[in-house]
C-alpha cells in the first residue's frame, strides 16, 4: 500500500509541473494575437520621382567624327553657318515610381525622355558634295541632324544611411548607391536629300526618313536625399555614369532595303554613343499604405 501511495504522489507531482507549461495566461494570449495582427498589417512604403540630369558625352564620339567629317563638304552661299554641330552634352528628364522592398532596398520603374541633340540650322547652302545628284543651290534650307532619345528603365538603390521609416518619412540626410538598366529608342532626323548608304545595292542612296534604332542601357550611381519639410517632398541628387550606344541606326526604303549613315573614309556605320557621366537633381515623395 505504501508503494502505491508513493506512485500516486509522483504522478501528482508530474502533473503539477507539466500543466503550467501548456497553459497560457490571458495576457499571453492577447500578446500573441496582437503580434499576429501587427505582422498582417505591416505598412508598405512607396515613392514617386521626377528628376532631370545633365550629361557630358565624349568629344571624340563616332557621331562627332561624322559631324566633323561632313562639315567641310557643305558650302555656304552667303556666310550662313554651315557647320554640323557635334553632340557634347545631353539633358534628360525622368518620371517614375517605386517601392521599398526591404527597409534599406528600393526598386523603381519609370520613363526617360531626352531633349533633342545635334544641329538644326537654316541658311543658304550648296550640298552637291554630300547629296546624291543635287547640284542646285538651296535658299532657306533646313540643315538638320537631330537625335531624339527616350526609354523605359528600372533600378534599385541601397541606402547606406537614413532610409525612410515605416511611415515613409526620411529622418535626415540619406546616402545611397544604386544601378539601373532599361531599353532605349532613338530617332535620327537628317536633312532633306542626305545621301546614306544602301546596304543591299552597296551604293549611295538618298535617305527619305528618320533613321531609327534601339539599344539596352545602364548606369551606376551614388546619391543623396534630404527632406525639405514641404508637402513631404525630398530633394534627390546623384552622380551617375551611363552606358548607352546605338550601334545600328537604320532607315528602310519601300523595297525594304536598309540604309545607314557611314564614314566616307572606311565605309563603317556611324554609331550614336551617348555614354558618359551625368549629374542628376530632382524631387521625390514617399508615402505609406
């Protein structure tokens, strides 16, 4: 009998030790519920961007070599400016939106538009040396060689210091590094009667429309953001290096024959290399939901 009492005491003692481990107080249950609710309602932070950038392009780019090469063959009849200007600077505008994918990492997507690059002049010229079968003098002639660029691009930025908080507020000066990539489109408008090169017939032939091309592009950057306490706006600035080169600008005639612009010296195709350093400045607005 004494042995059974001992077993009963041991069993009772085990129950007393075990039950509290599986029981939860009211406060613990409420705490668990609140933690789950908080996880389900974590705020997301997004933003919109509008900025502009100013870029320096290479002085010895392929396009500038073309401009320098063709200028001596254009004769001014009355002292009109007959130079085909090179492309040495560029101005770009960008508008986009994005989201913070982690507390320190942002992803964005947007549209880039470049102001026209190149030359657009009107004067009195003789172009017989650059236009096929065109010995006539031209008055009030539009000597144009303009390039238009636009693109769609996405990017990521990593905040080294002071990323936006859960409410989309920037606590102070933020520093970040980033990269972006996208796809760009270009249109090159050359003057009326310009002689290009027909790749099918391997002869000079008049280009009667805009040459077009497309290319991938990308950039790396280091930037900063600073809140200005005006409508939640943030000033954004960065120093970038961008790679963008249109290697296959072309125009097709009604027979689907490809025409290109070439260097007379070696018959190589003229490329539009718009790569170079850029300075960017704009406004940003964070928000949360």
